[in-house]
């Protein structure tokens, strides 16, 4: 019996080894290193001097950090609900039997598999005030489009639109899978009971989609708090930091301003914030989880 | 017979061993250098590759691995490579970051050796300012060498100027327009149809502070932003600075002769250069490096000087990249050879001919050397009148400071707040001065 156990252990460890090594080298080591660096004044070059929690204290006093943090929260608060509602509506529409369903599903999913950087460059063209496609289309409705990327208000809105466009298809596919996993018998029973329309939606569809909705909510919040590519390419955080977000600032501190210690501290503040937020969501949905 | 055979064998063996040792020695001397640069254009990269090929042919024991890194991330990657002890032996360095690198001991100090390779008396003034950095010992040190310079000019579309009845932009100091004349001419070039502007007079005046336009305008208006040793920002809030900010903003917001940029402070699709090349804008204020792209675009172009802002102020600024050696290089002699080759006329001449660079050696402007690079099909009419400006140019303020990236970002944030968010100008300039000083004090 002991031999068999030993053998099992051997094979288990052998098969797990690549993952364990990968996790240790590419996740655990950077995690521990960054935690340590966040307690130093290391500037990428030169010596590391231990400064305790100075970087963390500075993070809460730094006006730029507070600006980018509030931008990040605003971005998340606006995009996450949209990234729940729109994909759900699309998924419900495309879950019906109608012509060209596959074409529409593929079309909506296309941005997900496209390069964010390449797409951001194209959006940048489209946002030009005088010669861009977005304002050209708006002009048909008699709307004088704004200067999207130099307006402190619209620059962040422009980033939000691109982010929603990019993630819409992915969330739609998840909802679609969730919808198709709902047994038809519930709807048949509802039909027999005369339950139709919105009541079906709120009494059957949405409750049974809760695990999917929770997953999409958690992932959308995490992705929104970590938004970077589109900000970096489309606005560079401008004008005057009005579209800069936390990860963009972390990148600037660590790799452009060579304040690696401070950059790591900001990274840990974000990580802890995301962790707490995710735990809160799981706690709020505890009942759902215990059923699952 | 046996003895003869033995002798022949011995000699052969000795020869084989000698040859083997020789080849081994030759193989041992084979040196691999790495060279990094950013790619301003595919043509520049090709010119550099051609230069490297010629260098390798002249130095068969040296092989050069040339790598280009996008300009926007270039210095970040360079410093990261240095931190991981894998930096290139020789590399392009934006002069604005020289002090950041030198202060960290990352650049090989060329002060004592460069004189053996380069005639320092042949350098134009702005180049001397650019390559000489005050060290901690109070002495000037040379941490890099250049072969080129770039200065601010206004390129214009001749066809659009003719159609609007506007005279070409002057190329001589004496004939320069006043700012009011410039604005009036730009108004003539701006076309509005059905309430929509279909052609603008000019663009790029709100360019990022890391480039040329803003600093040049400030200096033309007698503004001064730093003390003599560049340890402190002073005078940013002066009346001269205010006037420049107001003049530039008014082009777009008051006169409507300049377009809104697609995005603030960054190179974008629909960039000012692209708008100029596509005929949507009649003129562009920009570094002379743009000549290479403009000359190949097929448009009918000209170039001229910035308007005069203060009578008697004929100041001109110039800068550009330089090449430097990493202090951690294991191949110093070979690296020196490569650096000095890349700072030679042979290397620079093909690129001068394209218009991307202007020479930073006085001798290249002489009668006998001018025909080597001054291509009339590239350099527009009147360019020769502006050459003295390059020869007598001063270095840029921002090439002499440190924590430069933080300072550029801080200045641009405040500029954008004034240009696009209507932040009060006094607040803007006060913030700029304070934020520069905060970063210089770090």
C-alpha cells in the first residue's frame, strides 16, 4: 500500500513539476520580489535601500496616484454594468432561431481575437475631430462630434467605448453558453403556467444565469481595474492625466521614471484592492456558491 | 629515408600546430558588438545598416548586431537592459537623457580619448553643448559623440500658398515675418466651407515639450526657464513665457488657423505631419528631420524660418541623437572604433543627403564638402540661406537637465491643462516651474 502511495506521489509530482516550476519562476518569485522591492527605494539601477512603508504612504498622498485611481474607478463603474447588460441582450437575441446567427456571433466575437494595440491605432484615427469616422457618422444625425481625445471628459469616454467594443463579444459568448445550458423544461413549464416575457427573464433566465453573471462580473471588474493597452496607445493618459489609469501610472513610475519601488507599491495596492473586491463579491454570492 | 620522412612529418606537424594556433588566435580576436538605435524611418535604419556593413568590411574581426527599438520605449528598454547587465556596447542616446544615464555611471567617459578620433574644433556650437555635460567634479565631460543636428523650421505646401496668394515663408533672418504677419497669412490659408474647416493654415505648435517648437518659441521671445547651471527652473512664469503660450493657443482657439490635434502630446494616426502631407494643412512647424519624409511624399514643398518675436533675437536651437558607449562594455576598443565610425563623415553623408539630418561638423558646410550631401532635389529653395542658423545654433535647455522624462511629462500635463482644459495660465506656469524643480531636486 505504501509502495503504491509512493508511486502515486512520484508520478503526481513528476506531472505537476512543470506547472510548479512555472508558477514558482513566473508568479511566486516576481510576487515576492515585488513585495520586497515595494519596501525599497530601488530605481532599477543602483542600490536598494530599505524604506519601510514610505512608498505606500506616498501612494496615498500622491495627487497623481489619486487622480489615476479615481479615473480607474470611474472607468470600472461605467464599463462593468455596460459589459453585463449589452452582452446579455446580444446573447439573448442571438440565442433565437434566426437567419445569419452564426455570422453575427462571429462578428461580435471578432474584436476579442484582434490585437488591442492594432485596434487602438485604428480607433485613434476614427476619433479625429475633423477627419475621423466617428464624428463623420455623428454628422449625419446633425451632431457636431467632440474632440474625443483632447477633451478631458471625452478622452476617458473614448477609452471606455473601445474597451466595451473589445470585450463585448467575449462576454456575449459566455452568456450564450450560460443560456444554452438552461434546461428547456423550465421554459416549457413556464409556458404551461402562463409565465411569459419579462417574468420569464426575471424568474428563470437571470436566476439560472447567476453563476455566469458572477464570473463575468468578477472578470470584468478585474479587467477594468487593469486596463492599460488602449490607454497607452490611444491617449497616453492625456490630456493632462484625464484618461490615465492606475496600471498606466504604475508602468510610468516603474519603467519611465525609474521609481521601481514606488511602482511595485502601487501594484500591490491595486492587487490588494482587487483581492478585497473579489472576495466581497464572492461573499455576497455565498448562497449561490453553496448551492453550486 | 626514415630521417627525411621524420623531418617532413615534424615540419608538417609544426606547421599544422602553428596554423592551428594562428586560426585559434584569429578566432579568439573575433569580436561581437551589439548596437541599438531607434528607427526614425526605414530609410535611416537602412542607412545605418549600410554603414555597419562598411564598418564590418573595414574591420573583419568585428561583427555588429544591430537592433532597432521603437523610439517611444527606447530609453526604457535601454535602462532595463543595463539593469540586467545585457545592454548594447554602443547605442543611440537622446541628448535629453544624457545626464540621467551619466549620473548613474552608465556611460563610458570619452573625455580623454575622443580627441584622438574627432576634431572637437570642427563641431558646431549646439553639438559641443550637447555632448559636454557638467560632471559632479564641476568639469565638463564628454559621454557621447554625434554627427548630426536637427533644428526647428516651418515646412509649407507651395501649391496651397500660391492658391491663397501667400508669399513663401522667408528663409533669411532679415526677412522673417512678424507674428502678426504670420497669423494673417495663416488666416488666408484657412478654408471654411459650410461651417466646417476643410483646410487649416498651420499645425503642430502645441507639440510635446520633448521636441523643438515650444522651446524655440520661448527662446525667440527672450524667455528663460533655467538658471545657468540648470540646477533650478527660474523665470518660467515670466511675461515672455505667458505671451508664447497665449500666441500658440490663439492659433487654434481664437483664429481657427490650426486644427485640434487628434490626441494630446503623442504621435497618432492623423498626426500633424500626415495632415500636412495630405494637404489638409498648409504649413507645419517641426524639426528639420521631417524633410526626409516630406521630400519623398511628392508634394510641392518649401521651408522657411519661424517668425521674429523679439527684434534682434536671431537665436536658433538644434539637437539630435548621439552615440554613446555603455560603461559595462567588455569590448571597449572595438566599441570606440564603432562609435567613432558612426560619428564620421562617411557615416553621416548618405543620411544628410536624405534630409533627415543636418551636419554637426562645420567643415561639412564648406564649399568643397557641400556638394557631397546638399541635394537640391531634397533641400528646398532657400535652405542654403538657413544653414548659418544650424552652424551657429545653441543647444536645447532640456538636453542639460536630469529626471528628464518626469519633467517632460509634468510640463506636458500642465501645457495640456492650459491648452485643452482651460486651466488658468498663471497657475499653469507656476505649476510647471514647481514641478520641474521638484524633479530636479530628486
